[in-house]
C-alpha cells in the first residue's frame, strides 16, 4: 500500500513533514519519500490527513472493567490492594463470562481511541491470563500481557527473607508459557529473596513502585530500604508509577531500567498526587504513559496526555514541549518495550493513527504536537492501522 500526499510525524523526534508518500509492505514502513513511484501496490490518496504513530498504553488493568467507578470514596488499599481490596473480591466473585464481556468492551474502546498496543498487568494467575486470551480473541490489537501468581508474602515473611515455595515456582514456569512476562504487584508483598527469584525469569519483568505515600513508607518501616531500592532486585525492564520517587531514587534507577511508566490520571483519581515527570526527565529516565485500572480511569491516551501536560506545567510553573509528552505515548514506549513500534520510520511495524486535519477541534493545525496532545480525541480519528492493516475506520 502507498499512502500518497500524507502529512506525518516522522522518526524518533516526531518531525512534522507536511506532505510525503509512505510505502507499506510486509507489515512495515518500507519507504518514506516524496518520490515514491507508482507500482503494483494499492495507492490511497491521504490529502488532508496526518499520520501519527499508533498510541501505546504502557500500563493497564483491564480485568476490572466491570467495576467502573465502584468505591470512589475509598482509600487506595481498600480499592485495589492485591490481597484484600474490593477489586480482588469482584474479580473472584464475578462470572468469567461477565469479566470477558467488559474486558472486550475496553479493548474495542482503546482501538477506537488510536491505541494500537497495550501492556496489561493481569491478576488471578494462569486463569487470569487464559481469561485475557479469550477476551482478546478476534480483536486485532497488539497486547503485551504480564501475568502474576497469586502469592503474596506477609510482613513477617519479608523480614525473614522467605523464598517463594517450590509449588509457586512451578506456577511461574507454567504462567510464563502463556504470557509475555511478569507484572509484580509491588515489593511490599515480596521478600528480597522472592524478588531475586523472579529476576531469573527470561521474559519481561515489571513492578509497581512508589505509587502511594503509604507504600513508600511501608517499605522503609519493614526493611529499612526504599521501595525503588528493593524493586530493582527484580531486575525489572521498567517500573510503574514512581509517584513518590525522590531525586535520589530516580538517579539510582535511571541506569538500571529501560524506563518508567507514569499513570497521572489514575494517581490523581486516587488522591495520591502527580508523578514528577520533569524530575524524571532531568534524571534521564525514559518515560512512558499508561492509563492504569479501568475501575478508576478511562483507557484514553488523548486525555492522559492532555492531563499530564497541563498539570505538570501548572505544578512546575514552567513550559514543557508538548512533543515530549507525545513521545511518552509513542516513541519512548517502543523503546521501553524494546520493540519496533511507536515510530513512523523505515523498518518499523506499520502502526498508525490517521488524524483528520480539518477536524472541528484541530483546524487550523498550526502546532501538530500540541494539537494532538491537548485537542485531539476519538472524533479526530479517520482510521487506525496496525501492521499495515486498517482495523478501525476506513481511508
């Protein structure tokens, strides 16, 4: 397929090119040039459209899609604690068919909003992973599923540095044959020994870290170590949240991981503050964005970018280039996942979102990066493409 006369955000720096042609073959961007000659490939005139990289939602929990806005007045532990939270009770007591029904709605919603890849922390062990597979059947979105065994250690076990029992280690091996990696709830539910055991797994490793003030303090009280210091024992590919991370925490982790995923709207909805992305960038951390639990937040990356950009500027009282925010939802996430996605560049998978430049909210499009970050929405989208196939809308 040749996309003719199209505007694009090109390469790792999302350079705006007003008009060019894009050749897509074998699921990838093969050539980007104003001088692509007509061939046997289908030619699509894209005049009036802007192609941006497919959005990557780097942290979700879509399993709780059935629990939207339940227990809004409760504290974070009461809502989402992996052992006794309301969410866990709902997941255990709800019929699997109902969970699947609402998970599928969430995935379809993400596609319509330009999300071509999402990374999910999947609870409920192997059963939870298999449930996710059923929910995703026949929906052409790229999913990266990080499973979890239902084993959480007590304060006493953590102090004694208790290892994971052999029976649960066997569960980990089976789990990893069915998903893309491990998504650990947090270091406060695991001993140092356990985290080191998890670190030996061969697929993606990630962990919630410093999400709440309570969790940050609990780590120090239990082990005399900070939560980031203990989380690094997992040898994680990335950390999620870091809302309460200090400058020294960020400096410590920046060279040990591929990045940090922030979830600003979810943190705000839990009344837990806003991640300091300005400080993260100064520490040279690679920052990506996620929408977190559907229970507490909508899976909308346009709203996430808009919120993060403006709240960060409001708190820091300084301007931030909107391109930096857009990169968090695209280029940075691709690097975090070590995949050729999130970037319109030769050799990368042909994921993209076709934006209508004459959309009521965007026209005139005078600063593409800013307009995508804080004006674009689901209605701005003409079509969504994954690996060269139009999977939503039409051209």
